[in-house]
C-alpha cells in the first residue's frame, strides 16, 4: 500500500495543479512594474492550488458516484476505484482543501481589502459546483466556460489586484491567452472521454459535437492563445517582450498534428498531457515576457 501522503498527492492530482500556478504567475508578473509583494504572492499561489485541489477531489467523488469514472478510466486519480481512499474521505479532503483556500483568501483580504472577497467566494462555489449537484456544471457542457472564467480572468486579475490593489484592463486582457489554453486542457480531457461520457449521459462540448468538430475546437483554443498574444502585443495591450510566449508555438503545432492520428483513449490521453505541458510552458513564458519588460526598463 502506498504511504498516506503519496495517496493524497495522487488524489489531488498534483501534476495538474500547474493549471492553478500559471495564472497566478501571469497576474503577478504583469504587476511587477509597480510593486512585488512576495508574501501575498505566496498566499495567492497556495490559495489557488488549494482551490484546484479541492475541485479535483470533489470531481473524483461525484464522477465516481455518477458512474463516469471506473476502475479502467484514464482520467481520475483512481484512489476511490482502487480502494485507497473511501469516497467519503475524498469528499472530506475536498472540503478541507476548500477551507484552506478560503482561509488563505481571507488572509489576503485582511491585507488588501474586501474587493477580492467576491472572487474568492465565487471560486469556491464554482469549484464545488463543477461536478457536485445540483448545478453539475461539467455535466451541462459548461465545463470549458467555467474553467475559462475562473482559471483565466478571475485568478489572473485577482493575483494582479493582490499586488496593485487595483483592477486593470491590462490584467483582464493578459488573462485571455491563459484562459484559452486552460480551457484547452479540459477540452482535451473531454475529447479522450467522449465515449465514456456519452455512455453515462455526461454532456460536454466534445461529447455533443463528436469528432472531428471537437478536434477543431481544441485547435481553435490552442492556436487562439498564440493569436491573442500577437494581437495584444500589436495593439500595445502587452509589451513586445510578451512575444517570447511564441517559443511554445512549435510544440503546440506538433501536438495538434498528432491529434489527427489519435484514435483511442490512450493516444488521446497523451494529447491531454501534451496540452497540460503546452499551457505550463506558454504560461511561464507569458509571465516572463512581462517580467522582462520591467527588467529592460
């Protein structure tokens, strides 16, 4: 039997938490020309990761309960199906993760004011309602939209506000490429699970559209992120150094070229992992572009 810590790290899907790290890095970096408050950055980073961990745990519980995740599914952590943790324990872990994220958020509020509180409350509710009844957002083809909003503008703008104590259009615009790519991660996940989702009545954009339309949507989300970078730099909404994010484009193009040849769940799972990597590389470079602009000045 794996050690308890290893089981919980598996349960929260530790590698997936990069999706919560990237928007905090981006929001913090674009505010770096004004100030940098390292303590608040750490609180925002840990809070974002805690909320995603909670979402992952609750997601595993209800996908198991609704029959979407089984012992042969590639997507979930598998701790429930393998008997490593009970569904009740995983749900409790999810609620504790949300509580930790909420406590970190309240600590931030104590330093920067109530203005970020609505974002934090909405994030917790969205994380829980993503798969939990009665809303079950992921089951109503609203998964990509939810992820786009809360792991794009909400986190990026929130991280920037923590540093600046001001809402800015720059932060909103800078969040859009990040939001497109994190939505691509979820869509790649749903691409892999089309057959299983259809069999259990789970409605996602991918299961409703089927292939090749769902393939085209993934391409739009991925390439749209890079197109957004070019537009933002060309219009002056992002610094020229932001173009460093285009270094991630060749890898993204190779990923999309492999998508056409991917037919079974395992090959599509590799597409999902590649999309996670593309989001991480892009996000780090996008944040670096804003930081470079400060250093050059």
